[in-house]
C-alpha cells in the first residue's frame, strides 16, 4: 500500500516532532515519557525497515534485532532507570532555564532550518527522501545538543545525550539502511554504560551537594 | 439561485443542530472516564431552551456594545461556518482567499467579546478579555500559517476552501506527507486553544481565577448568554469541520447522504480525540500557554518549510 520510503519519512518526521515536544516540556517525568515515545518511534522505524527487507529478500534482516534491542534498552530499561533516579531526587520541575521555552523552541526551529540549508548544499545527495532523512536526523542531533546546554539539571542533560544518540542512530539507519550488526551493538552498550555511569553520578552529586543543579558544582568539598 | 439558498439553509441547520451535541458528547465522554454518570448528551439543547426563556439583565453601566455583542458574535461565526460547509456538495459561495476571511470573521467575534468584557467594568470580565486577547494573538499566526500552507499545496493551489476541499478529496492516501503531519498536530493545538479546552482554559469552571472564556461571559444572562454559548459551540464545530475536511478527507466526494454520514462519524471521532486530550492533561498556568503556542507555530513553520523546500 505504502512505499517503504514514505513510511520511514513520516516516522522520521514524527521523531523530529517528538524532539520539539521534548524541548517544550519542563517536567522531568515528561522528559522521560517523551524520550520513551521517541524511542518507540525509532523502534517502529527499525522494525518497518526490517520487515520490508525480509519480505523483499526472503532472508533474515538484522534490523529486526536492532528493533528488539531498542525496545529492550531505550523503551524499557533506560527510561525505567531514569524514573528510579527521578524518584530519589527531590526536584520535579525545572524552574530556571538559561533561555525560556518559547525562545528555545524558536532556536530549535532555526537549527532545523539551518540543517536543511546545509544538507541541501551537499552536492552528492540525490533524491528528496535521502535529503529529508538526513535533515531530520541531523536536526535531531542538533536539538539534543541544544537541549543539553539549555537545561541546568543533570537529568535533562542525560536526556539530551540520549536524544543525540537517537539522532545518530536514525541517520545511520535511514540513510544506509543499518550499519553492520556488531557496530550497532557496540554503540548500544556504549550508551548503556554511559547512562549507568551518569546515573550513579547524579546520585553522588545529589548526596554531596543536596541538589543536582550543575551551577553548584563549582565549589569543592572534601 | 434557489439551489444556493437551499444549500445555505441546509448548512445552517446542520451547524446549529450538531454544535451543542458535540459539546455534549465531549462532556459525556469526560464524565464516563471519571466514573461519573454525567449529563445527557442533549443537555446543551435543554440549557439553551431554558436560557432563551429567561429574562435579560443588563448592567446600568453597560453601553450598546454589551447588548450588540451576542448578535455580532453569533452572526459572524455563522457567516464563517457558511464558508466551511460540512461536505463539499454544500458549497454555495466562496472566492479566492476566503480562508483568510474565515479566520478574521472569527476574530471579529472575539474582538467584540473582549470589548463587551471590558464594557461593564467588572474586574473578572476585564481580566478574561485581556487573557483571551493574549491567547488569540499567540494562536492566530499559526492558524494563518497552517491555512496558507494547505492552500499553497501543489494539490490545491488556491486559498479558497472550495479548492482546498477539492484538492484533498482525491481518493487514496496521496495527501499524507510529513508536512501534512506537522500541520495536523499544529492544527490540533490550535483547535484546543481556540475552543477554550483544558490545557489552555477550562470550559467547565464558572468561578475560578484561572478562567478565560467563561470569565468574559460572566455578566451575560438570558438569551444573550444563550447566543454566546451556542456561538462558542458553533466555533468549535467549525474548527473540527476544518480538520475533518482538510486533514481526513475520506469519502467527501461520495454521494450526499454517504458523505454526510461520514462527516458525522469524523466529527464524533475528533471530539473523542479532543476529550481524550482533555482527560489526560491538566490546566496550564497562563504563562505556560506561550510554550504550547510556540510549539504550534513552529510546527506550522516546519510544515511550511517542508512543503516548499521538499514539495512534500
């Protein structure tokens, strides 16, 4: 009924929309919810790709394993862990931003337009779909980066890091239809380890400074 | 000529008959989810009948604006609804750019409503007016941008609702594209803000410091209040109709009876979606409304970009 590119295109746009929704949020639990939604969409993209390839080539495709891994790690495990951290730390709402929300949404839109412009300057990309996939995923990376620097609290920064990773994964998945299996798994375990370490850091920071505001990390304590 | 008049009358009857029902259905759904029994879906009609029978009380300090506003609001919204008929067969008139006219017909009604809120000098109504103007100033640009993008779509190529309906009515899934998705989500946020639904304003409160739309109606009574209420629900139906015919254009070029049935079904589905959004969200602080408005605007801008840069 639909062409594969058509579905992937729409899914990639939905993932970009979820990044914008993430920037508009200010509650930590809605960060986690939105991230979970974004990862589900990413898993759906990987799953569609795998199913289409399996139907076309009649052999097993590694994108299915990617889909299952995303569901296991990014939909179930990492958000669950962040929720647990969130419960142990007393703040729930992010109050003081470096930049307020409407302006940061507009900046993100500017970033997306900039990415579109830059991608359109690359001469070797042919085809509207490839340009669209690349712009959406690189915009996602940029928005994650911006999210990381615009939020003061540590959990927001972890989420920003994860969004950047989602963007990279999406770029690899949609433009090259999946990197080699072993590389993907390596990246996944990298992210997992990074998030685990960051989670432990958040606990430690919270214990020794009574807050996870990164502004307070300036003074030393023995 | 005669045919045109029949079409106008049919459209007015559909609008006026369906509008309170949509509000009633949303209320009923909300009540069922909260494990309440809730009022009947036809309660809106009974309320209107009762209000039309009651006397009108007008403050001594009120000027002519206060008494004229309900009629102006009602007529402007009804006129706007003639440009956005339920099904394409009911188009009686239209011209290039009538999409812009619809937005500003809604704005006229809102302008007079805000004036009447400030007219009596009551503090509550004045507060409601200034809030309403703030929200509308935030929402109107995104609505214009959505309509422009839809109108300039290669399938349509004109800013009149007749061309928009016709352009999207082609069978199949040709209308689904990334820019369509962005515009649809933007439009949902717009509809919720325009119809004073929960994340922006609570339609079921009558004496709260946070109310916006209800605050402006505090001084009205009797048939004036009835007119204001029915105009609000017609506005809601109008915006839902825009979503129905522009974003879910299935079967609108079938036979008249079939298309009308599908239209009612689509309206019910969208009211269900609005009710679900309302159930799952809490009322925002007034100063958080710009965040959502910015989201709606930016999604519309991205839809515009995507439609023009990629042609999709």
